[in-house]
C-alpha cells in the first residue's frame, strides 16, 4: 500500500466520517495585496505571532519571541533542516539564441532532473540549453505535470556549477529583490535539495534557540526537500481529487527516538512548519509507528485535509498560507476549518503580514 492509499485510509476510513468541508471553495479567502510580505523583518524573531488554542475561542496576539511562554520543558521542537538550492537557471539555445528558464524540481538517476521550463514551446524533446561553457542540459522526456526531464552535462562538480549559474528562487508573489539570499534560508539549514524554504523556521534566531534550550526544551531535525507539490495550487473542485507531487524526506533515528521518548513522558511534539508535520505523519503512516530512515530518503505524497487523524504532532508553528492551497487544508485539519478561517480573518483585520516572509501562527 502506497503513502497516498494510507492517507486516504486515515482520512475517511474506519471511525472517521467524511467531512463536509471538501469543496475547494471552502478554503478560499480574500487577501489585500499589500498584506503579502515582500521583504523579511529584522531581526527574524520580531514578527508577530497569532496564537490559536484549539480548545478555546478567541486568539492571542503576541510577538514571535513570546513563543517561549507556550513551550514547556520536555517538549520537543522538530525542525526541517533542508536548504534551498539555486534551482532557477537561465540559459540559451545554442541554435537559436532563445532564452529559456529551467527550474529544477526533483533529482532523478543518470544526471537527470524533473524541471519546469519557460517558455515550454521552445523546450521540445532533444533541445539543448547552455548555461555556461561548462554547464548545459538536454530535454529528454515530458513529465506528467507539464514539465520536462532534463539531462545535465557539466565540467566538474554539478553542485558547484549550479551555485555558479543558478539563483535561489523566490515565490512568484514576492516581487522585490532579496538583497541577502541567506534570508530565505533557515539558520539551521544544511541539507541541499529544496526549491522553496520551510518558512515557519525563518523566524528562529540563535538567541531564541538558546533560550529554548536553557528552558529545557528539546530539539530535533528532519529533512523534507520542498518540491512543487507543496506550493502547487489545488484546482480540483473536490479536494479529494487533488494529487500531490511526491517529495523526498528523511527521519533520523535520533529524531525518531526523541519523538517516542517525548510521547512516553507525556510531553508535546511541536512541528516547526507543515513540512515537519508531513515528514512525521508520513513516517508514522508507513509503519504504524515512526519509521526512521537514517541516512536514506523515502518519498511521500501525503495529502492532509480535514478528517485526517494526527498520530504524532501535538502542536504546530506555521506561517499564513495561500488561499485554496494544500497547506491551508493541512492547518484546517489540525485546528478545524472554521477556527482557521476565523484566525485568518483576524489576521487580515489586524494587518498581519502573509506568506513566506510574513508573520506566524502557533496552534496548540
């Protein structure tokens, strides 16, 4: 049984009724353009924090550094330590001189990657794109999501050529140039592979992590390389018809052991971001307990929406997500759609900053 079948079993299987909020329109909201954060705040932890208690009505409005008050000794914070690669490449076709953008998505075997291309009509199978004298690719197949499979050729190390020729991609709703690309990386990022940042982690500073440690809060790391599936919009009128793109994740044995120890001690597992949620819940779904993958990667297309029964995560730190997105559905599954939509409306009314460089929520 694959991840997707397991998730469907959890969401609508025995003991769970099919939720009534399965229409895409149930996850739409109006956001003024000026509330889309274009630049990150300094320092990182100076953002605002909307606190959502799943058992109470109303919301608390705090600053992100106040999160110390809500996390207890013995609780476990789980971070995603993935690092965004310079996945956006601009090259030319040597035969015509035409400019083509190649956006790396997922690595495959034999020096190949799944990629998105723009303009697609100039990226026919067999076409070659040159990024430098030492670095090029050839399109060798089409993908089922409208992209291409590109085979790369380079002199020397691929990662080094990518750093030389590529750019760290920003989401399309960010139109201002980012002066320091490290501000789109978490301070603990170390494993290259994502095409977008796990943005809930952008709020943490070394000083805040030290304060959490001194309070007796434990920390652990997973790796999920964010791909197109995380930010691709849901278009199906019935959300159960949406198919998630697969992403690679890794759950170290140390993290598995700390999660189990935390649960045994009656403390909380707090996921920093939806990617940490998806990693932990995927690892449980694959084995009915947390299945550590060590240094090996597994893949997941887990789609969490209302009706899903969470097995691992007790609390969640997250940013505000796009309308009609799978991430909005995930947080709605965790706290209830009505409560989440009310929280979003509160954030809009109070002029919170939204999306990747925006403010945060704590849901517990």
